C-alpha cells in the first residue's frame, strides 16, 4: 500500500515538484517535497533521510537539470539501498542516472507535464488502493473529501477530452475536474 511518496527533485524544479505534490495530495497521498524549508533545526541530510525512509515510493523528477543534481542522485541511491519502489519521471532529452537507467520511466515534456502526473497517479492507483479525493471548491473555497472516481470513468473522460464532474457538498455548485490531476477547472 502506498500512502507516502518522496519526490526527489533539483532546486530548479521545485515548481514542478510542488505541482506534483498538490496532485498527489488531492488523491490522498502524503508527499515529502521541499524539505529544505521544513524543520530548520534538523540538518538537510537528516530531513532527506527521514523523508525517504518514511515513504513507500520515491518519484524521481528527472528534468535536464534534475539528472545532473548530486542531491537527486544521492536520494535515488538511498532509495535503492532501502529497496523502495522507484518511479522516474523523465523529461524528454534528459538521461536517467545509471542507478535507475534500467527502469521504464514515465516520459514527459514541459508542455505536457500534467499528462505525466496523470499517468503517475494511474500507476500508483494500479499498485495501491486510492479511494478518496480531496477537492477545494473554486466557488466557496471549502475543502471536501469525496470518493475518487473509478479509473474507468477517468479513462473515459481522458478519451473524450472531457472533465469529471462533482458537486460541492457545501454550496451545491457543480465542479469540473481535470481527469489527469483532479484539479478543479475554471468554467
């Protein structure tokens, strides 16, 4: 069962890591990202070690910059040593570090990063049980928890190029969700 994910990324890719972290949060997964800002009394090495050791999966965000990051490579090495599930997200034109070059990465371009997030969520869903969806209503700003749509509905919406629909349990307005990352879409 996967409930906690460590997102390994370079400092240059923090915006992509935060976008991924928010998408994982929406489907009920806790993620360790941007550990540099947390717990300043604890060294960065200890924070990284804590985050990796307390996760069931490491997602390596491998952009052209991330592949060359010593920190990313060390985090991958730590995860390999702990025998964690590793899922590489590999930007087009980037090369995976040698420790994980044998793995099948989820490839992405910057323009289609959201598609890679959707594929990652589907992959984790195939390996684990994700049941809940957290939605913040764009109308009333209330946060609610609902059942996650079955994967068949998500796949059908993706195939049609449409959104998923739900209703806010507070203001009763309809909410359209992007089927890739479950983020509310503007009307």
